[in-house]
C-alpha cells in the first residue's frame, strides 16, 4: 500500500509538473501538429489566440485595408455564428502537391456551434457515420471539388478536400516520418506562426513564380530547390515581429553557397536603396526603414550534424510599418513625408511597400 501510494503521488506530481511546464495551448498545439499527414509537402501553423494579444499584430490589423465582406462568408456567419477573427484559436494546415494540383488537410481549434454548422452542411451536402463520428461532405463554393469535415470534439474540427477523411485521421505513420516533422516543429516551439516546407514542395520554383517582375532571382530559386527543408517563423516581440527563415541541406557546399548568395543579395539591396534614382522615387522615410531592415538582418550558418543550415533573422518594427503606411497614404494624395537629412528630393510616389 505504501508503494502504491508512493507511485500514485509520484505520478500525480509528474503530471502536475508536466502541465505546468507545458501549458494547455502548447499541448493543444502538439495535438494538432501530430494529426498532420506525413506525406505533406508543407505544413502551416498559427496560434491565433496568442497572436490576437500581440500589440504588433493589433497594429497590423488596424492599419491594413479592410476588404469588403465576402457574400458567402457573411451568410455563413449569420447562419452559424462563427467568426474566424473572434472564434478561431489555433489552425494547423497541411498541403500536398501533386503535379500542378494541390490538396489540403486542416485541423482547427475554436468555438464552434456544432448543431448550426451541421444543419447548414446538410442543406447542400451529405453525412455518413465513420468510427463514431459524423463526416459531412459539401460542395466547394464555385468549384467542382468537395470539402469533407468532421467534429473531433466540441472545439476541434478537421476538414479537407482530399478523399477519405476517415482514412487520413486513422492512417498509420512510420515513426521516422513523424520524427522528421516533429524535429522541426520542436525547433519552432516559441513561434506562434510558422511554415515548414519539404524539398518536394519546390520552394525555389514557387518563389520565382510569385516574385514580382524585376525581383525574381533564378540563382536563388535554383539554390532553394537544392534544400531538403525550409522553415519560416514569426514571433511578436514588444512592438515588432521577429522573422526567422532557415534552409537545411545535407551538403556543406550548398549551405556555404547559399550563405554567400544571401549576404550578397542583402548588400546589393542596400546599394540599390542608396542609388540616386531610388532616393528620388522612394519615400525618404520608407527608404530609411528599408535600409534599417536590411542592416539589421543577420545571416548565420548552423551545423546540426546530418544537416547544415543557413539562417536569416530580421526584425519588422513598428517604425517600419508606420513608414509603409505613410508612404501608402502619400500615393493617394497625402502630403509627402519630410525628407531625411541628405535627401535632395521628395518622393513623387510612395506606393512601394
């Protein structure tokens, strides 16, 4: 009896310490990420409950232009009472790329009215029972695909446009595949928002296709495609946002070349901002903010044994956002910002952000 009591006390103490060192939000975060398919090309995570309380994100929300409410979303809000800006707490989303097509699987925590959402789904979709859960299937708005979703609990929902949602949730996963993702998730444990991308996702090709004209870099795109993993994370700190991007490779040579390339691009960008033509065209305050951003960027190499990484860290400050806001306002007819010492011309247009 004494031994049993000791074991019970020890187990209770261990559980208490575990919960103290791992708050509920961190435990919920791990649960969501553990549900992500291991064959994913990229996984995105956001702790919106934590982000809502960050002063920096509050400033972004108040400064950002507010789009007109989508008609379909307005109807959904009225019929279910669910507002993602208020009721969505955490979101983990996995993407799988197959050729030019891409599918998603997501798990979200929040405040859901299960009865209202289920009733709305049945108006245009179907439901079937699987493993004690009701799995709903509804047509995607304006598309041929169908969205399947299930309530895993009263405050957790899983949804996908991939077939066989039940099989996705119950799929057996190899421990080594899980470990690859989990290792990167643990490195990003302090970041409330991040993305982890596998090499199969062709990060370089995606960057090249999305970059605006004149800003694409075939050399950088080719280098990124040689990486096995790319991670991008953001963490609010005081009145700024600390952004960390990291590329992993099994090749020391690739990591070294990438570090040299990134440092070179940062130097070229600073030179470009000091160009006379740029000074004349770009709002002076915004140009100074860009210069400060680039000068504060830190590039380093990390040796993790099996992989070599290149990491770049930079800070997006409140002053940077204020400069961007004033510059955008100037493009709509507002008075231009006062030039910084040494600048000889006002910016004619401040639309660069």
